[in-house]
C-alpha cells in the first residue's frame, strides 16, 4: 500500500542481518521458548548475514542448529527443508570460491544435493486442499452437465404439426393432455365448431399424444394419436398430421393413425 506521509520513527529493516551471530542467539532463544517458526526466521536471516561475510564456519554452525528443530507441523517441516537446502547450496558456493582462490581442486561437500528428498518442498495447506476439492466438484459437475443435459434439452429435436379436425355435426372442445389419461392440465384447448380444426406442434419422436374430446351433454371421448408413425409417412419429413374428432372412442381410447398432408389448408 502507498502511504502519503511516512513517520520518521519508522525504520527500515534490511533483508540481510547486520549481525548474524546475534540472529543465531535469538534463534536459540526461540528454540528454548518452543517458537520454532520464529527460530526458522532468525536462522534464515543469519544465513543471509553469513553469506554476505563469506563465513563458512557460521553456515556450518547454522546447519547444525537447523537440524535441532523438531518441526511437528507439515508447514514447519517444509520450511526447515527449504532452509537446509539453501544453507547447503551456500556452502557449496563458498567452498568452491575458496578452492578457486587457492588454486585447489574443489570437492563438493554435498554431491547428492540434487536428490528429490533434499529439494525444496511445496506445502498443500488445508485451505489449498479445500479449494482443490471445490475445483474437483465443480469440474465434475461441469462434465456431467456437458454429457447429460443434451439428453434433456435437445435443441435440434424435430417438431411436427398435429391438427385435430372437428368433422362431426356438433361443437366440441379439444384438449391436448399433458397428464394422460386424466388430462387435468392441457397444453392445448380449443372450442371447435363443425369444420374447424385446432393445431399445435409436438415432438416427432412422441409415440402417442392424447387428445380429449368434450361434447355438451355427452360422455367425454379420447383420441390417442400415433405421432411418430404418422411422421414417418410425411414426404421429406415436412407437412402436417391430421386426426379427426370422429375417430375418438371411449377413454382411454383406441390409438389412431393421423393422415399426413403436405398443404396447410383444411380441405381434406
């Protein structure tokens, strides 16, 4: 964050410890208090101070102190391993620099430092595990949605027009039933005088769609129409299927085959 005015009492603490021996003493005090996280911070500051001074003995002493820590927490163990790795890398660099200055061959004090067991470690915290779990759940839900939803919402499904023609001498009420055979709810309802027709679009894959025919003063009849079989008779898959009210029978009714017609007029 940016601050407009900075108090003179605020002091800048350098990243490199000005006195690594003092940091070592503070690290020992932290260990005595059981503050291992604080000890690790102090040891790392001391490491940077010893590196600046090219103090090999100090780095070796620091490595011994780091081994004293009993890190029970996974995060602390990772920080301890990171510190151990950093100190050994610093020692390799300093011993090589000393050997080069003396004109002597350099002997790697840690030839197996590249082994995975001594590499820096990444800690998966509890919060990270929670977010990983959330990501897995969301990814699974997305995959299920992609695979399953098209079965329920097929935008490319073929529709066909079904026309119910009142070819009787009396007026009737035609209802397209959603919950056959009771027909308590209807997707279509029309009052038809003789010679008129009611139309609606249905799925061409429907095996049977039920229409209920109501006449004043008479028992209701049913007209189960074989949609899919009628659709297969259409030339090129386009046109209209026509069912006649006179074909309705006592509910639940006998299925009827609609007549396929290519024109939209009623003249049948």
